[in-house]
C-alpha cells in the first residue's frame, strides 16, 4: 500500500500536517484538500502547522505530469483555511514546494535553507500560485527577479524581503514554530479567524471597501460569547477561556 504524501495529527489545539516525502505526487492535492476539510470541521483545531520529514521541505512535483494533472491553485484550500497556518521550513523549498509554503500564513525557516521558483529554467511557469502569491508577499520587483532568473534566495535573504518572518537554527525550528502556533491558539479563535479573513479578503479590495469589510467583521465579533469573555477576563485580571462561540 502506498504511503500517503501527507500525514495529519492533531495535538492539543494544533493540527500537525507533515510532508512524508520531498516531492509531491499527483494525489497530494487531494490529500491536502481532505486534510483541510477535516481541520475546518474540527472546532478544537485552532491552528495548523505544516512541516516535513527529511532534509528538504519540498523540491516540488515528482514529474511534469503530476504538475499538469494537478488542479488550478492546488494549495488554495490551505490559503483559504479558516485557521491560521504556520509553516516550518526545515530544508529547501523549491518550485511547487515554495508555492505550498506561500499558501501558508506564517513561515519560519531554518538557517541554511534555500527558497526559489526555478521552473522557468526548465521552460515552465510556476503553476501552483507562485506568480500570484509571491509578488503579493515580497513585492513586484523581487518576485520578478526570483521568477525570471529562477535563482533561489537563502534564508537570510528570505527574511530580509519578508518571505519568511524568522530564521532560526535548524535544531530550534520546530520548537519556534510550535511556540508561534501555541501563541495563536491561545488567542480568541473567532477574532483570529476574522483577522485572517480581513487581511486576505481586504488585499483584493479597494481600501474604502476593505475598511467597510473590517468594520462589518468587527460588528459581528462584538455579538459573540468570546468577545464578552475577553472583556470580562480583562476586568477580572485573568486569562480568558475562549470557546469559539
């Protein structure tokens, strides 16, 4: 029996997603979509943490056929997940491997890793969201440089351009990623979800429309039990006990 490319393991409030091999096969997009559905349906899963086994995070599709057979925006389910997604980059993330990381919300890299979209050197385009998500993250100029040359950047350069939010020693990577995931999980889950939605949806709107959207989400949040609990906990000088309601 073929081992799945992706494993899912919920530990406390964190849903751990683990890549079991450095290349992505044709079944991976289906496995990822199924995992995202399971996380979305689990009210106790407040954060997802994506990491990988082995020395690389992911070097991309296992063949051109897998890339061509994958659906449009194969990692969109991860980007659209209502829970925040933290990505721990333990090794190189190249081609679709980087595009997978780009679909996450927070990226932490181990020192020494390389990140890049070398597809154009093979006469191909990044076809899993890279041409769209990378410029939204690092800006048009740097994205054009990375995609048109196909040359990777190292972890420190990735930090400088905002591609990752932290670079840590390899032995500290998972501890740091889990620390960030746990801090997010302690926050009000509804507020966290609305904040992610406000940012992702707002980036696609004109500013005046995005500000109205932010206000709408704030009004909805004001009606929740979690908001009342947050206020009461502040008055009582205690840690809030959020229920996601």
